[in-house]
């Protein structure tokens, strides 16, 4: 089985990537032979959807796939044939980063069918999970209504691939050394406690969700997974 791991953070080894890595290990604990393909979206140069509507043009060459040709065209096609998708996102200004949003526009829109109700013409259905990391504490993120603010892409991913699992990691350590940065609103002491005590627990939670994703993938594709519990 092939799982795509989409890192929507510009940083490759910080909170979002670590949480994704834990989720990957969770999947691996259930599916030791699973393959993981990481996509760091900031490594690529592309734009979001350009409203060419090639993907909606009846009988057109690009019906049901993104007509815009650039560095992510092949990746979009590969993801849609995978067995699962993990999406990691830091919160930027109460939303997902623009680069990730642009990627998801290109991934999701071509498969969305404008019928009376939205349906999907994606080649496969597979489990999806969104992993968010943020400065906000759990209390603050509720006050600021993040679950609603972040829900648009989740909703469309649900229509196109399958209803996503949602994971939040709060109060992340943004800087390795808070003394080097102007950041008085945060307590360095509290952040180092979080880094030492809380974040490892968050990673365990992410691993548990990874295990759940693996089980979902097995249910959706029992033959490929070789799950001995199914014939
Ligand atoms: C441009 C920018 C905007 C941010 N906006 C928010 C925000 O609105 N809410 C929040 O809780 N955290 C915000 N953060 C903090 C990051 O979401 C948080 O530190 C995240 O865990 C960083 O992920 P990373 O370690 O993978 O880079 C922002 C960070 C940056 C760089």
C-alpha cells in the first residue's frame, strides 16, 4: 500500500513534520510493508486553480483531471491512485497556509462533479486525515472557532476521497530558542514544558490515529493489504 504524506509546513523537521512522522509510524505498526511518499509542498513551484475549467469541460482532454501543467501535475495524479493521504498543516492566520491551499485546490477540484449534489469522480476512495499544528491552546482555538474556520478543505476532501479524520496539536513550540526571538506573548518556561512533556504525548496520539488510518485502508483494500483476517 502507498500512503502520501503531504507536509504543508515550510519546515521539514518541525512540529507538523514530526506529527506526520508519528502518524506514519502508527500506520507502519499495522502495515509494516506500507510505502510512504512524502511531498513537502514548499519544494515545488506551482499555483492554485486558475479557473481554466478544463477539468469540467465535457468531452475535453482534461475532463476529471487538472489541466494546468506544472511541477505538481504528476504528483496530483499519483496521490489519487494511492491508498491513503495524510495532510499536515500549520495554522497560518487562522487558516491553512496558502501553498497548501493552492495544492488542495488543484488536487480536489477536478474530481468534484457539479451535479445537483456534489459527487466525486476520483479514481479511488481512500482514508484521509488532516493534522493541524498551532500556537493556540485548545481553549483559544475553540474561542477562535478554528474547527469551523479550517473545515472547508476537510469538507471537500470528504466528498472527493472519504470523510477525513481530524487531529489538532496545540500550543506548539515555534522556536527552538525563544530567547533569540521577539515573542513576549509566550512564556519560554511554558513552551519548554510543552516541548518536553506534552508534545511527545501528541506524537503518541498521532501514531494512534495513524493506526486507525491503516485499519481503514485495510477495510477499503483488503486484498492488496494481504490482511489475514479477510478472505
Ligand atoms: C505566518 C504564520 C502565521 C501563523 N498564524 C498562526 C495562527 O493564526 N494561529 C496559531 O495558532 N498559530 C499560528 N502560527 C504558528 C504556527 O501555526 C505553529 O507554530 C505551527 O506549529 C508551526 O508548524 P511547524 O513547526 O511545522 O512550522 C503562525 C505561524 C506563522 C509562521
